[in-house]
């Protein structure tokens, strides 16, 4: 068994394990972050090694190995994007939790009611802004993912159109060449017809002249 055949399944198992950990982190289990970081480092090393091995593969096996490697890289990047999204949400949640605890634990006196109300209003306004920012970031990430998907679909469509256009261009080029040859042959035939008519008329005139 070659090194690439041994390393590829190992990398996919690590990718699956990383996916499960990222899902657990997204559900609020922050204790798995150290495991996630460790798996990310291992998977990154695997990808670097696989990139070298794929380039060294024989020509008849390189296409299949390159396809599997590209799939691994694509899924790995998707997991990193999802993890970054969860980390942003988790950080915002922790910040809001800390600010809420600070507000609840603050001691107020009877003389600073107005200051208390202003502070609470400011804190509530800040929380609203943070929540709105989080929702906006989620929408941006979703929009970015959709845009990347559309770009991949468009690239496939444009490739197919390019191949069809190349075929049509070749057909048109061939048709144009044939038409030019036909036109040239028609012109030659016309010249020969006129020359033949002239020769025939000349012969007939000479025959009539000498006979009469």
C-alpha cells in the first residue's frame, strides 16, 4: 500500500471526528476546543503531505487522487468556516452574559436612581446592538457561502458553454472554408464557360466563313 492510500483514509477519519467536535462546540460544549485545535493541526499536516504525494502520483492515478484531495480540502475549509461562526456567536454570548452579571451584581443607592436608569438604558441599548451585529454577521456568512456555491455552479456552466462554443467555432470555421472553396470553384467554372463559348463561336464563324 502506498503512502497516499494509507494517509487518505486516516485524514478522512480525522475530518469526520473534527466535524463531530465542531457540532458539539456549536451546541455549547466549549470543552472540546482543545481537541478541535489538535485535530486541525493534524489535518493541516495531512493536507500538506497529501498535496506533495498527489503531485508525485503516476499519471493514470493522479486524477482520482487529486479529486479526493480536493474534496478533503473543501470539506476542511467548510468546517473551519462553521467553527469561526460558532466562535463568534459563543464570544458574543459570553460577553453578554458577563455584562448581565455585572449589571445584576452592581450595588445602587437611593440617590443615584437617575444614573442607574441611564446605565441600564445604555446597557440594554448595547446588548441590542450586539445582538443585531451577530445576526448581521450570520447573514453575511450565509450570503458568502451561497455566493461561493453560485460561483462554483457558474464556473461549471461557463466551462460547458466554452466547450460548446469551441465546437461551434470549429464547425463554423469548417463551413466557412467549404463555402470559400465552393465560391472559388464556381468562379473558375464561370470563366471556363465563357472561354468555351468564345472558342465555340470562333470555330463556327471560321467554318461558316471558309465554307461559304
